[in-house]
């Protein structure tokens, strides 16, 4: 709880220059009134698997006039490290838009190998849909967002069909249709990272020494599930990313076009893995806002968060 409080204070402090474009904000600025606009409900258990309690945080607008669009956010870390608290500052743009945010933890490789993280995130999405009335979530405007491994998990949560067999740990319920997916430099082909020139240690650690590693990897790759009828998908990826190859975003973009799925690829030129220049970050958020407005998720006009 202490770490969550400190992160919330950091939210207010870091956002001030963005709101006022490097000028002193007015007394009624969003950042200075965030405590009156939001309530944080931390560490809600959404699933217990093998005595392992999985948690999420809800950032809920106070007294909304109606149900609000809701972001379900999955943190990065290569499926092997980090947690939801470290992702707090990435939630700022969506809080400023007045949305609800659900920030999700999932089992890392040290607790359970693949496909556990994917299963957990799909269960978290089902929890959000089933508790929409309790928290004023607009179940018709759920947007999945994640960065790096979290981008992969957002894609898998929104793209994989029930026939993939990844919902067995979830409470009974129907598949959840999301309004859009925002993929920040996520993995789209897990098998590509298990060997060859694109091998990455984090992917090898997540899949582990299980039998049929390639089969498992294909089952957990968003590219496997590209088909007509998917929700709109926007990807942001740097063309010099050393951690998740840029080719993953390009291949997903091309496959989605071929399948007739509304999508967009925002390329950050000459940058690394998630560490973008401020102007590149702001430009990416403008594209995301415009994309979501284009497909009816929000009516807000594009602006820098």
C-alpha cells in the first residue's frame, strides 16, 4: 500500500509539466484535483490458482455520470520480472481522459511457466467484464493495453479464441469482446525468440524446458490467431528495438491488413525498447487517441496527454 501511495504522489508530480506544457498549471488543473476525481482500490484478488492469489488494482472515477471506458493494463518484464506497481506512471494518459483503469498482475516464470501468464490475463479480462456493474466499467468499451511482454498479453487476451484452451482456470463465463487493443512494442511470435538470430533469454526462461516448446510457443503467439473479425489493433514499436524485434510489429501489421482487421502501426524511428524521446511518446499517444476515437471507443479529440 505504501508503494502504491508513493506511486500515486509521483503521478501528480510528474504530470504537472505535461498539463501546462512546461508552464505553471492553473489551480484547477487535472493533476491538482486527481485525488478528488479518482479512488484507488488496490490489490483486489481476481483469481487464486494453486494457492497463488493474483491481484489487480482498480482506478475508478468518483461518481461518474455513467459507465466509463475502461483500460485493462498488463505490465512488461519479459514474463519473468516486474509487477503492476512499476507500471503506475504508464496509466496517466488514460486517467487524464477520465477512464477507469484496471492494472493487472500475473504469474511470472518463477511462479509458473508458459502459458500461465496468458491464462491469468484472460481471467483478469473476464473478471473485469463480470464486475462491470460493480465498478461502472463500460463493458462495450474495454481497451486492452500493455507494453513489451504486456503488449503480447494484451494481444493474446483479446485475440485468442476460447478454442485455444487458455481459459480453463477462469470462472465460467462467455468470451469477452473488447473494443480495441493497444500494443506497445509487444511480442507477436514467441517461437521466433526461442532460437536463431532473434533468440531472447527471457522467452527461453518463460517457456522453459517443457516438451513441445515450439508447439507451445505457436499456441501463445498472437500471429497464430490473426483472422477476420478481430477488434481494432494499434501497435507502437521502435525500428531499432534490441529487446523485441521491430519485425514482430511489422509482421502483425501485414497479417492484420491481409485479414481485413482495422489496425495501425506507429513506428518510432531510431529509438530503443520503450525509452522514447518525449516528443515521440506524445506523438504516439496522439495517434492512439485518434485511433480509439476513429473506432468509437472515445469521442475525445486527439491531444497530448
